[in-house]
C-alpha cells in the first residue's frame, strides 16, 4: 500500500538552497542503499512550508522540477530578494550598507518606493538621541524594518513565474504558515479547504487560497523584513516561524477522507543540526559557542526547533494510539501510522546566511542532497 507522502520545509532564508538539494535526492528515480519501496522518486502528496520553505513549497506544488528549483537557487543574488527600505535616510543607509557588506559581502541598494513593501513608520525612533529631532529625521529617516521584500515579490512573479491558478488546481496540497502580527496567532494558508480530524468541519486556522502576498507574509522575518497585509483577511502577517517553524498538525488533516489504514511518511527538511535525546552527540555538539555570532546562531536555531520537538511528541502519541488500535485487531482505524524522517545538516549554518543569497547556494544544494541521502539510507534500509 503506497503511503501518503508529506514534505515539510522549514524556514531559514538564504539557506533555502538546502531544500533544493534535498528535493533533488527525493525525486531521483534510482536510489542506492534503500529498500525497494523507496528506490524510485519520492514525490510528495502534501507540502508544508514556512518562510523560505513556503517559496520552495510553492515552486514544487506549481510543478517546478528538482533541476528547475536548483537552477532557480543558483541564479539568485541578494538584490533579487531584498534591499534597503525607502524610508531610510542617508546616514542610516550608509551604516546599514557598511554593516550588510561586512555580513554578506555586498552593498544592498535602496528599493524604489513604487516597488517597496515597507510601511512608513508613524513615529521617529531616534537612535542618535543627542541630535535635534528634525535633523535626526533627515539623517536617519523613518523605518520599522531593516530590509524590504519588494525585490522578492518581483522575483516570485517573474523568475519563478508564480501561478496562483496552477497551485490552486494542483493535485498536491500546499499549506504555508504565517503569524498574525496583532494577535500572535499562527494561521495556515492552503490551496484547498482542510477538514479537522476530530470534527466534521473545516479547520478555522486554515484559510483557503495561496497568493503571492501570502507567500511574502510567510517570509516576513520580524524586524528584518516588513509585515505583509492580506486583503481578504484584512490582517497583517509576519513569518510563520515566529510561532511554528514546522507545523505538522494540519498536514495530518490534509489527507482528507483517505482511510486511516494508509500510513503516512513525513520528510522534514530542517536548516539546523538535529540530535535526538539519548543519541551520542557529535563532537561539535559537545562544544560551546566560541563567539557572539555563534551564540546568536545557536539561540535562533534552537528557538526554531522548540516547536518542532513539541510536535514530534504529539506524533509519537498519535502513533501509540495507532499501534494500540492494530494490536487490538480492530477492523477500522481512527489513527494512521506516521513515520517521520528528518533531513538536517551536520553543522550550523552561520546566522548571516539567513539574508545571504549568493554562489554558496551550490554548496548548500550539495549538502541538502547528501543529508537526504543519509536520512533515507538510515530510515529505509
């Protein structure tokens, strides 16, 4: 019996080329070192994305091949994704450009107001409080976020050729996570209505419809990028990773009315190393951060993993109920068996890679491919 296949793509900004490498391996038609059931292409029925995982997930559901997704990433540079907001004035621009050049190796342009997605701040924040307010505003400007996502919006429409109708009509379910700025609630946008497992009604936290602005919403890292306004819900959204970097629960509902005797395989592609409790830790995990930058990287990555660990515990409980039903010899089942396969890098990616889109994507694709290969060989012998 063919399992239901779910691909979960976590957030991670410019590290998203790692997803492309993992997808390249999944779609290979000849895989060595795995059982017969997993030697051919592993094409997902359900795709769940958060932040940059939303961009890759939309590309996959729209129909881009693994090769096309890889080429898309190899072609990207920082100015295709981001730029300085138009409300930032000359002194702030100079400082920001210098800082970003040290971090990512390039000086970012300012996004024209007509293309920009950034709101203009209502109040002036004086980082130089010794200056008169009027002079400070002329030198610093008014801005809420450090970078603008206008270029990303243009890239999605032109280079990825985002097609809302193709995604709506796809046989694959797409679920993308975002965070309501004003309530802190996680919401999920989907290309179809998702019914609750426990109730005969549509899930209230899932909003049908995938648009380019909803993809931007899922990518809107707080403080780094601006929030995104959604006309239909009349709400503002930030990155879904703020509250749920890997939302698994809705994926279990996305199977629709398929019977629970059909198992599910979930491949989760993370952007951070993964070590289970009780496992022998690799050498790097026995060390501690050696710089402030490394401390920021560890803090961010562990915060993103916290919600995923909680959801894994729920999956474990779900599987215990499924095993109990089968042990009791029931003729019909309420719970399906779920196998989770985690694809993760061996080492931390520096935190600045979140806003860094450049030639290093080729190495990230290679690492994603290798991580997926090892995960399949370890889980499907």
